[in-house]
C-alpha cells in the first residue's frame, strides 16, 4: 500500500485531500505542518500533499516546516493552493495577491501534452478555485503546465524532481478530472 | 473506499468501550443525529436518552414529525419545548455568528438540565467533518461556527461523543441505508434552523414568514422532482431578506419583504453548484409564496451562487 500524507496548512479542503487519497486505497493521514521532517521519514512515506490555507499565509514566512520538506524530500510532493504558492516562493519564484481572485468554477487550459500528472485530462476542463493569492513569477527550474483566463500559473512542475504545484483544487467533487489527477499522483508516488 | 458495514461494526464496538454511563443524544431527526442515535442505541441500549428541542425555529410540522420518528425508532426520548427561551435569547440579535453562538450555548444548557435530572455523563452529537472544518480553530479560518462545534460554550460539564466526526454526508447516508433508516435521503437542515434563514433579527413574526416560504419551496421542488422535471437538489429552501420593495396588489401599492429561493447540488457540502430549477417551477413557487404571504412578501429572487464563493445557507 502506498503511503501519502497530507500536510495541513489550515485549508478548508485539507480533509477532502485526505478523503480522496483514502478512497484511492492510499494509506494516508493528515499531519500538522509543524511536524519535523525526521518524523515523516520514520513513517516511510512515499509522497506528500501540501494543503491550502488562509489568504496570504504562503506569501511570507516559512509555512510551518514546508520548506524543510521541499528541501529534504526524496519523494514526490504535490502543493495545492497555498502549498503551491509556497513551493514557488521557496524555489525563488514570486507569489502575490491576485489582481482577480478566483472562486468557484473556472475553465482550465493545459499547456503541455503528456505530462504524467495530467494523463487522461482534457486540454480544457472545469476546475474549482478558491484563492486570493497566486504565483506571479515562475521559479527557476520549473515549467508551466496549465493556465486560466485570469491566472497564468494554474499548474507548474519541477523539471527534474517530481514536484508539482496546483493553484486549483483537484480534491473537490466539482473539479472534472480531480480524482484522475490524484490517481496520477498516486502512480508517481508508487514508482 | 468507505465501507459502511465495517464502520458500523467498529463504531458500535468502540462506543461500548467508551460510553460506560448514561448518555444523551442531541436529536434533530436529521440523518446525522438519527444515525448517531441508532449506533449508540445499539451499543448501550436504553441507557441512551434522545432529546429533541423545539427551538421555535423548526420547519412546518417538524416537532410532531420528529416525535413520531423517535417513537418509531424505539428510542428512549424526551421532548423539550423551548420556543420562548430561544426567541427571548435572540431578541435584537442580528449578527449571524452571534445567532449561532447563542443557539449553540442554549442547546447545551438545555441538555445540561436534562442531564442533571437524569444523571447523564455523556453528550452524543451527530457532528460530521464539514461542521468542524468550517468552525475553524488552530490554523483554519472560521467560515461559520457550526452550533455543535464552534457554538459550544467553553465550559461544559458533559463529555462529548461524536461517532461520525470523520464522515461526510454521503458516507453518513450510506450508513443510514444499511441501517434501513427512512431519513437516509432527507435534505440537511442546520441546527440553528430557520434563525439563520432570516437575515437580521429572527423575530417570531419573521420566523412564521420564512417557515411558510420554506414549506412551499420544499413541497414544490419535491413535486417537480417526482414529475421528473428536475434532479433532486442536495438542499432547497427559502431565505427571508427583510428588504422592502414596492409592488402592486390589486390596484393598491404594496411594500413588502423579499424571499430568496436557494437550491444547490453537492456531494459533501464542501463545494456546491446552484441547482437549475426549471422556470415553470420557479414560477409556481413565486406565485404561491406571494399569494400566501400577501402584503408581507411581494418579491421573490433566485440565488445563483456556487460554493465557493457563497455557502449553502446565507448565514
């Protein structure tokens, strides 16, 4: 059984991330973002999801120990919303309050074919959003994978490591290919 | 995947261990509290007392229906008529968070009274995942204080038992179906009841208006679903907006309140899409509400907000 933990940054949908993983038969738990990396290592996890959180939470400071996880992890990491924004900042990109925040239903456009996280996802699909902030400058070593009308960096990935950031929320029921994206992430963690 | 049968087995076994003395369940007659009551009842039998409180903010005929249900389920029960107490406590209160907190505290004080009389030590609640997630605490922002979590007073004598805490509504419904409970498909109704479907002060007079309007919305939508005109919404109701607009009633100027029709589709209440109610159904609802509530209500609006940015209820 693959083991993927959800780091809780205080998001309204942290529990949904846990539930989606559990429904895919993943061995999963929600752990606070103050957990030391050593503790996670002891649990032999295969992957990590960094949850979202309240507005502005990822724009300054260290978002608990998320920086330590990004620095030391040898397993795949999926950052969602605040987790994604923090990931961008950590690698030298920028995250700022959105000019046009997005809430609810939005059309997502994929920019790259054949990325393993988006396998089986249509070029255009409906995703659900809930963000006040966004990544405005892509960090070095990352590439952009998806955009929406008002947010250019809806998805990004590290070019070498299996590290993804998503601005939209694949964990909620109303996102068209949400479960598919999680399935793909689980596959990446199994390898 | 969530295994409801295993959940029932494990939970009943755990409740047998954890609940060693008399317990009381806050029983509303909704899916969550009914499932909780049946599980605890399986574990400790008539050591469990179901308490239903008529807050005055219940839907039409609800107190009678809930009493009937508690009898049918073979529960040891108490019914508390606290209409006046609640109306009094909410007098002059307009802020939605204050309303929720006052109601949450009132509930607990009533339960404590019963507990003292019956020498009860445990309070069982049908809390489910979205209740404590939205109530905030720690890192999480408070979206709204669910009366059974964020609305709880700081000092409480009873020990809390929440067997459904990690489940979502669709999972609770699965458990309810296995337990053959009639309420398994019932639409959610918030604990604070109609008090949070009245924007502004929840006076007894305003409550009557929204009670009638909710009843019309429920009946007409259920009727439309039966006829195959629309999909059954997750939740459907009316909200009273005490903003007056001008109308005309038989050559006479009218100046009455506004009612909003709200219906949403969801699986777990964490995200919702507004329901597409056919225009003919909206039309019937609109005419019925205004004809029934006459000079009190002369305008009907239809809420087309998803969650996010909105929430299901308006407060």
